[in-house]
C-alpha cells in the first residue's frame, strides 16, 4: 500500500499536514498514519476533524503553543526512588498546562453546538475522556519556574544566603589583586573560572610573585592560571555549600517526582489523549488553511462526484476539474491528447480519495461526494527497472497482477496508459480483459489510454463510460478539463506540428492515417457538439425548473393568504351574527314582557310586527354581505370558473349551490348525496348543487391551515451553522415565508465566519428578495460578521 501512497503523492500531503502540528510527537505519529480503510473509523475521524475546523471558523483564540515531548520521560515515573531532572519536570508541567488549555478551547467552542450539530458528539466523548491533571502542573510549578530555574524554596534559602556571603568575601579577596598595585602582574584584571574555582591570569615571568595553586598554563606559556592561597579556602567553602544545595535540590526533585508518580496512570492517559487530539487538530489546521470542503459519503447513492476539484500540490497552477461516476457506472475510460492532463486528473481523483479517508477536507467545491473505498490502488508512471530486468510493459503487468490479487468490490483502481508498451492490438485486447476482470469484481475503475478500441469498449460495455480531456483545436493546446460521456482524440499530429516537427513529416503521417481515421474523428467531433448542446439544454432546463418552483411557491403563499382571509370572513360573520341575535333576543324579550304586563292592543301588535320585519331585513342584509364576500373569495381562488367536468371525490374542495359557500367532501352517502364539511358543521348535499373548484381537482384532503403555518414557523434567530449552502437557502426561504405570514418584521441569521460561503450565499439571497427592506451584520458583541440582522417590509 505504501507504494501506492507514494505514486499518488499522498506522502507530501501527509508531511504538510504534520507540519501544522505543535507537537513533535503528534507530527511523528501523523507521518506514520495511513488512510483508514475501515468505513466506521474513517467516518468518525472525518467528523471529529470537521468539528475542530468549525471551532476554528468561530474565530476564537486558539492556543498554538508548542507541546513538549514527554513520551520518553514518563517511564522514569515507574522507577521507585527515581528523580526527574529540572528540564524533564518542566516539560511535564508545560505539557499538562498547555494540553489543558487546548482541551479548554475545544470545550468552550463546542458549547451550544453539541445539541444541534452531531459532528461534536464524537469529539465531546473524546474530550470527556481526557483526565484532569492540573494538580501535576501545580506540583511542578511549585518547585520550578516556567523559565526552567528552581524556585528559592525555604529549604534552599539558608544555603543560598551562605553562598552569596562567601562569594562577596571571595570577590573582596580577589579585588586586592585586580584593583590594587598587583595589576601589573596579571595578563587580565578579570578573574577566570577553572573547574568551578576562581583563578587569576598571571604573567609567566611573575609566577613566583603570587603564591597559590597553579591550575593551567596557556598554550603559549605566557599565562599561568593561579588560585591565590587566600582564595583557596573561600573556593573550598563555596564548593561545599554548592554541593549541599545540589543535594537539597535532588531531594526536593525526588519528592516531587514521587508525588507525580502517584498520578502516573492519569498522566499516561492525558498524554495519549492530548497527542491524539493534536493529530486531529493538525488535520483540521491543514483543512482550514487550504479552505477545503468535507465531501459527503456516497454509500447510499453509490455516486462518486468531484466538483471543481484541484490537485492540492499544484497550487494556483491547478485547473479545476469536474468528475462524475454515477451509481451504475463501474469503469471510466479517459482518452485525450498527450500532455492533456489525463495522468494529473487520475492522480487528483486517487489523492482526494486517500485524503478523504485520512480525515482531510478536499480542495473541491460544495456538493462533492466521495464514497468509502476499502483500498486505493494505482499503476501510474514508468515501471521500468534495470536491476530487476523489467521492461516498461513488464513493470505494468507486475503491478496489475498485484492489484488484481488485492482489490475488492469497494476498491478504487487507477490504471494509467492501460495496454501501452506493447503491440497495440494485443495491448488493447489485454486492456479490455483487465477491465472486464475488475468490473466483474465490482471495483471502481478509472483508466487512461490512447487505444481507439477502448473508446468503442466504453460505448458497448454496460457499466462503462467514456470521458475525455478538452482540447483547443484552434490553439492546438490542451485545456486540462474533463468531459464526461464523450471519448477524446490523441491529437498526436497536431501536437507534433506545434512542437516543431517539419510540416512535410506531419503531412506524410496524415496521409498514412487514411480515411477511416477521418471518419472516426468526424464522429467524435459530432459527439462533442452534441455534448455541448446537451449541456446547454440541461442548463436551460435547470433555470426553467427553478423558475417553476418559485412560481409554485408563490401560488402556495397566495392560497394560504386566501385561506386566512376565508377564516377571517367566517369569524367576522359569526361575530356579526352573534351581535344581531343578541340584539334581537333582548328586543324580543322586552316586547314579550310588555305584552304579559298589559292588554294586547293594536299599537303593541304593530310594534311586534315592525320588529319582526326589521329583524328579517337585518338578517337578509347580513346574509347578502356574507354571500358577496364568499363569492369574491371563490373568484380569487378559482379565477371565476368551476370544473363541472371533474368527478366528485372524497377530499375535494367544492362550492355549494349559488350561495358561494365552500366545503370539503368527507364521504359519499347512499342515494347519490355527499357529506360535506363546512367550517365546523357537516351537512349532506345532493351532487347537483356541488361544483369542484379549480384548485381542488386532486382527490385528497386539503392541507390544514394550522399545519402549513407550523411548517413555516418564523424564528427570531435562524441558525445555519453546519448546513450546506442549498439546505441553508431552503431554510431561509421557509423563514421568509413564515415571517411574512406571522408579521415578524425583524430576525437574525447565524451563519458563522469561516470561508464566508454561507455568509455570501445568504446575503445574495436576501439581496434578491423584494420583501427584505435591509440587512446588516450584528454588533461585535452579538456575533459581528458571523451573524446578520434582517429587516422585512411587512
């Protein structure tokens, strides 16, 4: 597998990602890790890396301090009575302290996200598994300063005072030689150190003038380093006190080591988890800095799609390619000119598949789908080997034999220049047999070739599709882009002419090609034209589909508005009726009471008749008003026409008689009558008084108003974090609809900062909506450029 990683240049990607680590141990581990070929583990790895990238997108203060290497120090804690030296203890203290800050940053970044972003679930479990070792850091820094010096503990203070006193006395004794009349005897007035003892540089010709111990003679013999007699005792006392201090320091370090060793298992676990987290953060940092996109897994659909994919090692020179392998396609034959980019395209596909299963974001556009592969195999480049007596062809065959024995039904196999290096006829036959073998194994296969026979194979073999590299015939230069579904030409003669081959040779070569090749070229050119026309037609179809979807949305909104108006009219009519009945009841009660209290006279009889007449007029007036309102509403809903030619069915919305009242058919009763629900009342009507409304031709129960509103409920704050752009825009569309219906004039949208894809897409969407009066970023304390405030014209 390592040879395939090298061929696809995965080693360089891995090295670049490892350089993003702040830990030498994590870097070494990353350089040894290979892509995961276990589907569950690969998915979990990508989820955790994606979650850390999201933390980086939030713009918080990420700790980037170096993590010291302590893996080689930890075994010392298992030695009974052992003592860490100062540098080792400092490394442990800094690792625990900085590792704790890394954990705290991730924990703070995940706060509020774990409930709605499943990517943080796995990361949270990993963070929760990290033990608290802060007491170890406190123990280390109780004894050692962060610059690596020992603190002046009470145990050291008396010894240090004694050493300082002795040094002052020593300096005073030496100064009698360096500042007095003896300076002429010295080569230098600055004392030197020899074996930790203070000595004077005495001129050789005055060596007898200063009595003491000679420690060294210079190479020239001109200088003698002498420790004067009166200085010897002071040096001895300083040496004794220094040894006392060293012994005391060793005792303190041994006690500190013993206390740290009590938590050795916690520290081992802490170290392992932090280094593991750092390998994830290095991947996330690389993904963040390269502005990559995490591809979706296509296991359910079986598709393999790369949108605007760029080779990550080509930098700004990379030409984006679009690649699509549909669910039913098992092999793709890529043809095209030399130097046209076939091999680079092949390497790009393979390298991105490996990066995907190593937990990295890919240099592609949103919407890329990369399925899981249980192996990625490649035969790319010249495999000639003089030492192994292998020709180019033999080298390729040896590789294919190895791949054939290893690849399975979930493998990705990449074969460059399949069938080359031997007789073209036999090579093409062998190439087709190899492709048959891998297709029958259900592996995903991508091959590049110049064999014309394989182009025909791509058309006639089920599960195989042709593809080609674009070529500018006018400029005679490759465009480095893939065209799916159409084979390509090698353009060998055009390229030869462009690179200086004499025109007479090129003309002679064209004559040898003959008419058959011209026919094939014409066929391919025609296919290219048809492909271009198809692409144009598909683009127009997509535009029309989007416009139709928008029209349907507007119709649905208008239908909802009319339903609301209908409900309002029904409510207002009920209120008016209640008021009218209430007034009539009170008036009638007064008249009855008058009749009971006295004799019935002509005047009282006329008064009762007048009330009944006036009440009838009021009822008729109210009824006419309601009928007119309902008719106007039905005209709005149906355009003033009814569908008499449509059969009545359950769930259909109908108009009842000439009064314009609407209802919904509940069921058909015996005798050809229908039970119709009108508001909260269910009544039976004969079929001849029921007329289907135009929009009610589907025999299904209409959508209930309250349910529609619930689906488009307006929120005060819309959270788009973790969504793809298409899903985010759909959410924004539902939010606008709900806000308009509920009268919500203001709301905010949380889209995060990151690469600005969500933010830009949301702003473009809002810019084109007529109902949006204004939108702007929130104040810094509310989210700044990661949050947008929206004002509607409602």
